[in-house]
């Protein structure tokens, strides 16, 4: 369904508010009235536990009702044209409000970032969000590679800048991973409203949306931006080579008809992502299997599983979505697990968002923006502090600090309760490494699936394949009809789908020693002028909103381009010194995070044990690093 800006009647407002998030409503009331009493007791929410919405705010029912009644008046006033008493909270006031809203202290350093994000979502027309007009050199052009999240973030800024650009997309439609992955149960494990662009509010129908709706959202956003006609679908980039004499890039592509052609541009923006090249194991006998075998990202169209014996190899995010979706359909489901995962409750899994709440989101931007800000904190920096190593902590083998240990106890209780009387299963599914060492997964029926009579969890690795099925590392054979390899992606081999060559013909693969990528801010690599990356190495949030970070990175790239135009610079690339110092900071900070803990393996690390996927910084720290175009850290050509 599309965005519906219709007004709500008083009865509809009351119904919506009866289901709304109390801490977010409290901020609506305060912003609308300006009355300081709403920031004091007895209205102050408590701190929520886990990753849930904490809709009640932990407040007594009578206090909740008082807030609801005030919210009815506030929202009706706003609908009738009243201006909020506080239209755009200052950074200082935003921090104060945020501390009340979340029930815990929020540092002053968050004020500038959060106040801008509130305005970006509640009042996108605000003057202080406007950027200077761009005057690019005549004939200046940009090539963007990819139409996933990063590519759409790039398109939005390039459209605003008025630059000439083209987007190259190897797939037939937009959406990146959300077009590629069609397996049963595919969906996002980030709340839908957090997994959204600031410039493209959406009328989400469920709290955690599934693949079809997500892919449709991305395709629609691209079209609404006016960028749809810029895309060349079915066009795969094979190579990109920098021409020093012309200060331009030559990009070779394979067209939909199989022919090859070249394009030239002044800038290349890679938005290819990294979780898009399936990682398949190399095992003896893989070519001997007589059944159906495929990677989870290559799910066959119209595959029939009724009455089949199915094996899923792997227990990561894809496996946890596929297994519950097919368990009742197959005759037997066997899941092979190398190591168990920490799993959190998924309170609103598959839960629809009531129509009243959807309409409240549509008609009250202040409520929508505060609900987003709460999710941003809940899934972001609130979590990150529990991932940093306390060198004085007494139990480093099981956790990295006291807060991390509290998470371990909480998740342990949850997993134990879900497994129930299956002691044999409990031993298999309980991790022995610190929480968040691997990506935390959300329980979408995983444990109830494992308890089914036709489901068997084997906590051993697959060692080989035979004509009839699989052999584990203890030599036990399992006969199956279908093998699903849920074995992840080549996460450490950034931009491995094309040959990129910079100054002097330097290969990006050589510069990165294949799987050891390093880039300044995850955006620029020395000797690769005007080659910018969105979602480059160490620029994925360890906890938080991927959409937010792609917008932050693209605004930073916009700043670099603007300074190039103003200063008559033809090309920019990070200096070796800036790149070295930044990555030394990345590595030294990572050394104090859970992701370098040796008690588990994770796709966040490369073959040398270095973390290359996620950034080690707080969200606010990276945001601060990218707030100005720091030309002093670039070679101007």
C-alpha cells in the first residue's frame, strides 16, 4: 500500500494511540506543548531490556493513560494546523529528550547527529538541511554500480546534485540482495521502519518485512526519485580502469545480449555490496550427488519440496529463515551445524502493524521520527557498548564485559526456555562464546522448528558428499533428496566481481592482497582516484541501521565532489598516510571488541583473522568522521 496522508478522526487517533509506543508519544506531547513537566517524574520511562520496543515505557497504566490523553489533544492540534511549540529541538534539548525517551543517559556528543536525523524525518523541508547548489564542470559524469540500498542512496544524492550519471545493474530488476534472495522465509531482521531511507517513508505492513515487500520498496523508491531511467539492467561490469592522462575511468560491461561495450566517466561509485557472491564449500564428491543441490541465494524457481528429504548445511541467518518456512512441508529436515548461534527473542516476528498505527505513522511525522530514533538507539550504540572488551573483566572466555555477560545470561535463559525438556537439543544449541561475537539472530520459530519430530540437528560439519546424500566429519551418512548450502558469502573479498585498476595499472585485488581490504573511511583507496565505495571495508555497522550508514557515506562523497568542483580538482584519492592511520585505528579499536574474540569464527574476519567487514566505532563516532570533506587527507590530481 502507498503512503496515505489523510487526516485521522478523533476516534481514529484514540484507537491508534491505544496501540502506540508510549515513550514516542511522550516526545510528541512535549514537542507539541513545550511543557517541561512531561520530561520529569512520573512520566519518565524506564530503560527497556533486550531489543524489544518497550511500548509501555515501564510506566503505570494510569500514567500511560494520562500521556495518551495528552497525545490525543496534541495530535489533533497538529492536524488542525497548530505549530509545535518546539519545531526543531536543539542538539542539547534532543539529548535531554532522548535520555528521557530511552530511560538511560545519552551523551552530549549525540546531540548534533540525532537532532539532524529528527529534522530529516519529521521536517525534511527544514532550511538547515538544505545543501548548496552544485556547479559541476561541463560534461562531468558518474557511473554507479548496483541498485541495492547503496545504489539507491547514491542516486538520491546525485539527483539532488543535478549530475549526469548512469547506474549499471547486472540483475534484471532493482533491489540488490533483495532481488537475488528468493528463498522461503527471506526477510529482514531489522525493524522495517529502521530499514528505510530517510527520504522515502514507507507504509510498512509488518514490523519485520519479508523479501517481496522489501524488493518492491526499493524498486518504487528508485522510480520515485526519477532515477529509474538512469538504470541499465542486465548490464554486468567486468572491469574499471583509470586513465591518468584523461583523469577518467573506462568501464567495460557485458550487455544483456552478451556483447561487450565500454563507457567512460569521471567518477565511479561502487555500490555492489559484499553479501552477493555465494560461498560454496569444496568437498569431495560434490559432483556426485544425484539429487538437487544449490546455494540458498540461488533458490530454484518452482522448487517442489513436498515429501522430500532436505538437508540445510549451515545455521546462519538464511538457514534460520528457511528451516521454519519449509519444516512442515518436507518429509525430513536435517540441519548441519558447525557452531551454534546466539539468538534473541523476536517479539514482533510476522506481526502485522495495525492499520491505525500505520496511519499514525503517516499523519504524524513527529511520532514517526521519534519511533525511528528509538529503534536507531535500541539497535545501535546502546548495543555497541556491550561489545567492547573490559580488560579487567573476570570471565573473558564467556563474555567481554559485565553488560555483555548480562546479555549472555538473558539469551541463555531464553534459549533454555525455548528448548524446554529437550536436554539433548540444549547441549547442541547453546553457544560457548560471547554474545554478539557473531551476528545476533532473531528467533523466527527456529527453536520450535528444531523440536519438531521430522527435524534433526546434527552438530557436526559436513565432510563429503555422496550420490545419495551427505557424510559428516564422523563418517555418518545421511540420505537426502535436496541439499541447501546455507554457507554464506565471500564477505571478505570486497568488489571481487570485477577487475579494478588504478594509477599505473595497480589492481585492487593486489592492493588488498585479495581478502585484506583497507580503505579510508571505507570510501577511498590510495592510487584509485575518483573511485568511491559505499559499503566498503569496515563500513558496515556492527549494530545499527545499514540504510543510515549508506546515506551518511553518500553525503560525505557529495561533499568531496562539491569541494572538487569548487577548487578545480579533477580527481581525489585518499593519501597513503590517511589510509594507514585510519586502518591502524580500525584495527586497534577492533582489538578491543568482541569480534576479535578467538572463541568463535565469523564472516566478519578474513583468512588472516583481521576484521574487515564491520566498523569498530560507535555510530556517532563514524558520523563525526564524515561530517566534512577533509581534503587534507586526499591526494588532489
